[in-house]
């Protein structure tokens, strides 16, 4: 596997000295600033995984994950701006016209897109999608509602799943569509702020008899959604990389505080309980790093990952939750105060055990890879 340490060190310096002050101001304001987006774009952090022929940087997956890990020193709030899952799907499945209209400006950050899959009754269960697309002259009419849509409040277009053949369900009955924000009948009635970063907003999107033309369908009708799901391995490893970066930063904060803080005449770092918490955190980080490196090696060798992406995502997101909890515990009262980085990260990282596939879904997929599907219906 390639050694990306030079990339990691370079990005960390950039993040610490140039990005950190601007990101803090954005968190205080509750919105991403044009100044920060311009800075990231100037340094080439837009469209990192998208091919150069479409205006991206064409980074390999190992390089990309190294960048995510380095950015995560500031927390996971920029993860959702840097990850190109929508772009990768469009690059693989889109028509030339769709790529010119959406992918090229998406790679340049001239247009922002959003994946609109989740519904009130359909999260990880694709078969429960209720949004309908009904064939009509020249296209489709779409009605339904999506919620918990990341960046849904600022998106210029949406990558939307809808049922096109109710009789076939998730296996050939769900299609994906590219729908512009200004399409008649599309509205964003509600925007929520998550418990972590103020930059991570979750929107509700409603479709009230929205007409879209045939050329908005991504991939084959009925099978676009299944094809799009092939990007999930990339997404899970990207999440794992961000989790690793945040965990490493939390470990730094734990060690620094344990050395500086004294109780009863001795530094915290002398206390066995503190030392064990740090030792457990180091062990979990090392295991996560080894899992990621093995996965990258498989990808670079052109081998199928199987359940390894789920294993990486499950281990690192769960370990990160434990590490964040230990960090707050070691900081004591200071760890509970707003304005402290350790407190902010404690709230930020809770997302990753739910978003991008819950821990329970990852366990289901891992078990299925070993045992096969259960004999009863469902999991």
C-alpha cells in the first residue's frame, strides 16, 4: 500500500493554520462561508474523487481518505462537503448530458447537490420507500417526502429515489432522478440542526406532483438505485477515515490534559485509571488504522471488499464514541463546557453511529457475509 504520510502532514498544516480560524467562525455563525469554500477550492479540495475530464482532481481512494483523516482534526463538520458520493455515482451512471449539466459544476463547487434517499418510514430499508414516480407523457410525476437530508437546505439539485414499479419493490422497482431545486412542486418546508456541528443541517424535501423529463433518470429505470448503492463501500470507508482522524485528535487532547492537570499533588497521567483509558484508546485507534490499511490494500489490488467496509465503519464509529466519552471524562468539568473542543467533538461524533448506515445495519451486513440471509423474512 502507498505511504501517504507526506500528504497527511501537508494537509494537517493547512488545516491547523488556515482552515481552523475560518471554520470556527462558520460554526459560530451556523453557516458555511464563501471565504472558507473559496479557500478549500483554491487549494484543490473540491471534486477530489471526480475524474479530471469532469473538472475534478482524480485522487485515488487512499489519497482521498488520507485527506479526510487530516481534515478531521477539526472535527467531522467538513466531511459532508468533501465527500463526493453523489458525484461518483453520477460519474459512473450518468449520461454525457447529465454529466455536463450536473457533474462538471458539482466538481467545481459551482452547484451543490444532495442525496435524497431517506424518508419517514424508509431509512436503511430501501423497500419501504413511499415516494412515487408515475410515468406520464414525456417524463414522470413525482410525489412524496424525504427527510434528514444532509445539505438539503442549500442544494441546487437532488439525487432522488422513487418507486417506479411497486410490484417489484427494491429489486427492480426503484429508480433515481436528478431534480433541480427550482422544479415546480418541490419545496423545503423544514430545516433542522443536528446535535453536533451547526454546519450539518438536515432538511425535509417535499415533492408535490413534480414533473421531470425522461432525461433526468439516472441509470436504468428500476435499477438505478441498486447501481447507486455500489458507492456505499466508498462511503463507509470515507466515514471510517474521518472517524480515525477525530479519534487521533481526541487522543492528543487526552494526553495533553492528563500531563498538564494535577490532582492531590500528582499529574493525572500518573493515575492508573487515566492511563488505562488512554491505553484503551490507543489500542482501538491502532486496530482501526490497521483495518483501514488492509481495506485500502484490497482496493488498490482490485479485490472485492466484501464486508470489510462495514467492519471498518462499525469498529471506528463505535470506538470513536468510546474515545470521545473517555476524553470528556479525563477533562472532568472542563470537558462539559461549551467552547471546549473536546465537548464539541463529543457531540459531533455521535452522528457516525447513526448516519451512513447505523451500527445495527453494519452488524447485519457483516453477519450476512458469514451466515447468509436468515431463513425468515427480514433481518
